[in-house]
C-alpha cells in the first residue's frame, strides 16, 4: 500500500524534487487502455501497481512502498504526452507477449533493420498507430504503423548495428 491519510485512502507519493508526486491509479484505468489497443486482458497486470506523474504512467511490483520521496517508481510504462498514448519498449517487452491485436511479425531481415532503427515498408493487418513488434514469438518493442510503413520506435541507446546475417 502507498502512504494513506489514516482513512484508508491512498495519497500521492512525494517526488524527490518536490514536484507533485506519483498519484496511484486503479489497475483497471491502465488495463482498459492496453485491452482496447492491444487486446491484453486485465489479468496480465495482476501483481503490479500503477502510478501517474506528469504525463507518464509508471508500473512497479505490487508491494508496499515506504513513505519516502521518489525520483521514479518502477518503470515508465507509457507516455500520455500526445494522442495516441505511446507505450515504452520496456513495457511492451514485459506485457506485449499477451497482445492479441495490433501486432506485427517480422522476418529475420526485417527484425535486424527494425532493431537498427530503420523504417520498413510492409502491409500489416492492424490499426494505424503504435503496434507490438515480434520476431520469432519474442517482443522486440514498439513500432508506429501507418499506411504500409512501420517506423521503429526502439530507443537510440538500445539499437543494434544493422549487419548481414
């Protein structure tokens, strides 16, 4: 449980820099977004807690947090800065394996190019917007799909050099 007011209500967890803290979210608030976009059921989020801070959603294991000031709580899961909201690659690598829709499966050559940060021309049976990208049953991360083009959203510091297999 996060710190409470004594009446059982959860209160924000203060942040380290004195900004507004991490506001606890009901699991169903987050799960409904992921269910709608990726077909991931709420059961996939059991054992986790969710917090909002600024324009981001954070996720951590469901365990008591001491009443301290925090710079971050767990892992940044998604950005609400723009519409549509954007999942992080890390969050997709954890929860994306449960996705039933808006997924793209790549060949080896496509996966290598995607992980190098390249855009790919391909037709996929999914909605426009952010998608879960797979190779051989494993989640690579987030892609942005629009009109036959998949744009890699792999963070620059996690990209690999493109090489011939």
